[in-house]
C-alpha cells in the first residue's frame, strides 16, 4: 500500500489499536539485576580466593589473574543455563555507534555423538569474531580479517532475554590482530586510566597519602521520539534515515509548551514501564522519565554509574528503547532532529571524577573558596575545555547532530563553560590574586507557612551552555541523542588528564622552588584563569552577541558543521595529546577520522538519494494528479460557459517546476565523486548537497499546503505527532 491509501490505513489502524496488555509491575526487589551476573552472584558461586581476585580487578582495575578464568567461566555458564541461555555472545562496540555481538552456542559435540554444554576460561577471556566488515579506517584490510574481542571484567555480564530465547552477553573490547583498538571501549578504559594517573599526582602533591583509584562517572539523560509504526512504514525517510526529509509544519507545534512535563499519555506510560522493567532486570538504574518539549518527545535518565559501565548500559538502553517500541507498535527515533521546526533530541552527559578516599573531586561543598582540591580539579576542566574546545566539538560531530547544535534548542557549536554565580565569583577572586570567601547561596523563604524554607543552590542553571557546572558535576549537553557516550567521555577524561598533569607539573615546580603549598595552588589557579578564563561564559549562549563575542573577542572556535569539526582530529597537537597519554596511537586516531568522515558522507548521501526518490515518485505524481484534476475542471467548466480562475493551476505548476529543477540539481550533485580527500568531500556534502536538499524541501513543503489532502502521499506532521 502506498500514497494516501497508506496514510488512511495508518490512521485507521491506530484508531482501532488494541491496548498493550496491562500487567501489574513486579516489585523492584524481584526485578533488580535479576539478569546480571553481579558481584553478589559471583560471591555465591565462586571459591573465596577467586571471588576476591575478580572483585579486586573490578574495584581497583588491578590486573586480572587469568588462571582463574576457567572457574569464573564455569560459574557464569551454570548461571546462564539456569536462566535458559543456550548461547553466549561477546558484545563489542564498533566505531559506528552501534553495539555488535557474535553468538556462539555452549554446545559441544562428543565423540559418541552426545552433546554437553561447555564454556572455558579461554573463550570467556578472548573471542575472535571475523568482523572484517566493520569500518576500520585503514587499520586493516579485509584480507587481514583477524580481530579479537577480550573480556572487560569491569562491566558485568548479563542475559539478554527475548521472546525467542536468552543469550549470555559478555562486554568486551575489540582489537585488531596488530593490537590496535577498533572500538569505543578500549580508548575509554585507557582515557580513564590516564585520568586516574594524573589525578593521583595532583592528589598526592596536595598532601593526601591514602588515595584510592580515581574513576570517572557518567549519568546520561536520553531524549527520544516515539512515532506509530504505521506512519513510519509509509515514510521512506523515517524508515531509512530516521528523520523526515519533507513535511510542512502542523498548525500547532510546541508553541504552547503543553507537552513539556505534561501528563504522560497512557500508551506511552505503558511503554515506559515495559522499558524500565527490562532495564531493572539488566541492572540499569532508570530513575527519571518525563515528556520533553516537542510533541511525541520524551526523556529517560538513569542514575549515574562508573563511566565504563554507564557507557555499556547506555548502549543497552538505546537497544531496549528501540526493541520495546516495536512491541508497542511504535518506532523509537534516536535521531537528533526527526522533525523540522520542533525541538530535536540530545543526550546530556553528566560527568564527574572521584574515588572512595577523597570522594567526588568536583564537589565544591558549601565554601568552594576554601576547597582548594575542588578548585584545582575544576580549574583543570576549565583549562581542558579552553585548550581543546574544538576537540570536544569534534567528539559530537555527526551529520545528524549538525541539525541541532546552534539551532537555538541546543547549545551552540562554540564550546564554553558555565560555572554559576558562586564559582564565577571565586575565580574572579583568584584572578585578583586573593581568595577571601564564597558568596552565600541563602535560603528560599516564600513566607508561606505551609511551604518549608529550603536552601537554595549556589548557582542557577543555564540551559544554553554546552558545558555547564551543575552543582557537583559537569554536564556536556552537545552530545547527540543517537551517539555512543564513549567518544565524549574519552575526550573529557583525556583533556582532564592532560590538564591535571599540567597542574601537577606546575605545583611540583613551584614547590621545588620554595613556594608553600597554598601559594603554589593559588599561583597555579591564577595562571589557569588568566590563560583560559576566556572559555567561561555565564550569559545566553543562543544569542548572536555571544556568537560574535566568542569568536572575535575571546578567540573561541565556532565549528558549525561536522565537516568543519572532524578535521580537528588530524591536527598535530591533538595527535600528540592522545599519543602522549596512551589513549589512541596516531594510527588509531587517524582511523577514527577516516571512519567518522565516511559516516558523515554516507549519511548525507543516503538522505540526498531519498529526497530525490521521494520527490520524484511520491510528491511529483501527487501534484500532477491534482493539476490534471484542476485543468480538467477548468476545461469542462469552460465548455459549459463558466470560468474557473487558473491562478491555482499556475501557482502549483510553478512550485512543481521549481521543485523538479532542484531535484535535477541534487541528482547531479550526488553523481559527483571527484574529490581529492575526505575533507573536500565532507565540505561538498555540507555546503552543496545539504542546501540543495533544503531547496527541494522548501518547494515540496509549500506544495503540501496547496494540493488536495487526499492526494498527499506521505503521513503529515499533524498525523505523526498528534495521532496517538
Ligand atoms: P536534569 O534534567 O535536571 O539535568 P536529571 O536528574 O534528569 O537532571 O539527570 C541528571 C543526571 O546526572 C542523572 O543521570 C544523575 O544520576 C546524574 N548525576 C548526578 N550526580 C552525578 C555525578 N556526581 N556525576 C555524574 N553524574 C551525576
Ligand atoms: Mg540535564
């Protein structure tokens, strides 16, 4: 079924939809981590010494004693079999933002033809998926296909249960035969280790003697859209590109703000509960849910966890969101901008660093001016964002995220840091060379007896900042909704490691030249704020004044598109940064540029092809049919002696002609393949293909408002966003 018939059918299906069978939620105690091979399950099933060794590796990143792998594998297998799993999978995270898994059976055939289930330490620790079709950015050729997966002990194994069976899933890293990282997890673990090492240096210079390993934490807020499957099936753009490439705005959009934080529609709430139940089973602490700004848009935020586990959980969460939607007759869109004219979706990555001995190192306490440890860590972040702002921009550079950044619904492409009034003031004092005190946040007293007096936060919020301090963590808000959080976390941990090393060097040299610790700290902080204070900004990040001031007066970069941002990965000082800290070798970094550039180009080419085909095979035929109806009517009326004004006919044919001219231009542009390098090709996509796509769309969207509704071939914005 195509065209208008499909639209009508979709609306009818939705109207007659049987509600998803309601079931009472199970108690949290039954659900929580029931499908995870947790430390407590290990404790029950492993010999004491083995358990202690695994626990030590998980908690302190101590080297894994491989001799215990057989024992762990056996316990893991028994547990998995008891949960009905017949297969296991090494799960890994290729550079495409996706999650990959290769399944193998526990089955082992014996010489007498009988079978037993088997799972050795060797296969737990190491796998060898072919995986040669994953993009590797020139690290290996397809004929050199060997790649390994290796068990990440610090991220727990779990059971992925579907209606058709269960699989034991083991989080792993994915590396080439030559040892290069082909995935997103390896650099994350390395960046965390580099940050830990640098943090240890600073903490011990501060006089701490008992210092536990420092880890980074991440809590990611995830925005998403839900659209009925019936509509998606008749929209090739949503089906293949995850966003609408055509569509006139509905008369009503988000202008009333009546969806934001509104009551969650029943159908959606049933879906959310289904999602949350699965997340709880997987040990993912889903905590917050609400309607978002745009109609059809929602948010879910789990409680924060260690960055590595949070990243794996984030990938799982996206999978669960998508798979569960199908069961509910919905499609979950994680694209950053599925609908033009209403807000898109992002992922806010809340990030902090800390350990069990010193606590959260980004927690200022109530008197930040006297918390020098916090000030040094916070200062290190400020230095990092200033020095490596373009790199942070590159970490969120995708074809889809370009629609969001700088569009006054998400932070601009200019990277700046928001600190809030209290910290702004402390850093101002540091600049003046003398710290005297912290502004008091005060209490909120409404003078209403039934409303208790409560303490205010020390700083307000600023939703226009891409990198905002929010009380005890930073929140990186420019991350795309469909992206893995690994890249942003790698970047944040790496630039922090670099800055903490700088801080440690500075303290060391001042101390060795006779400074006392307090003077050394103040001097170090003053240098940071003098050199890097330009990145601190508390005003409106959406305003055009800021865009001008940031670039012209403060020297900050405004890398508007991914085509502008990705080449940052090729800059020598970026290569040196990752290499020096052992996060990515030059070869690994170069491969990332190649892959991300290719993904960018492919994404835009697919969209451009869709624009051409939808315009030619859907919109043009609909418009022509309408034109022929009008012109037939004009002729027949004329023969009856009545005149029908042909103004509509002329207007609509002009729009059709203009649209088809743009379509031809776009076809020609897609055919162009003559580029010297990826940078040039990306710029062509950004500066030539995208604007022509917009041109086609402009005429098509005008046509949607002109021709008969019954001839319009695709579900409209009104239908997709409001028929539930
Ligand atoms: P908001 O929408 O107000 O920004 P939410 O409560 O929706 O806040 O999400 C905040 C996220 O930040 C949650 O995932 C939360 O667990 C996480 N978070 C809180 N404290 C920290 C911290 N110290 N480090 C990292 N993430 C944190
Ligand atoms: Mg937030």
